[in-house]
C-alpha cells in the first residue's frame, strides 16, 4: 500500500462554518481566495492550508478560526479581519491581537 502524499504547508487555518457562527461558507471562500492571492500556496515557505470545521466548540462572537501550529484562536471575523490576518499573521508572522482571544 502506498502512503498518501501531503503537500507541505507552514500553517493550518481552520474556520468554523457551524450554525452558531452563521454558516460562513462565503467567509471561508474569501479566506481561501486571499490566501491564494497572497501566494501562500504550495511551494511558498509560508504556505497556509485552509479547512472548515462544523463547530470549533467556542461559540463566542463567531465566526471563529484557529491557526496552527501557533494555536491562535481568532473571533469576530469578517473580510477586514481576514485581510489583516493574511497580511500580518500569515505573511508577517505577527498575531493580530485585536481579533485573537486565545493563544497556546
């Protein structure tokens, strides 16, 4: 049996798309578009894998997103917040404190 191949990435961004967070598929798609537009895809040293979760279990001012490996939890997300997270965190390596409510 052949092992599956995984494309390398630096961060994993998981956005809640559960009912309590407003079923945010449009915001998830926006996040994916911004990651691609920033060039944070396979081959880039700062590549980001984006996935959705049905519920992250923290229904506090959603939508919620967790970013690993840093273990940063973001809340109250909208397109402006996503833009800042992509630029400042994913590209610049600095947590966007205004939207972060927990860090491991």
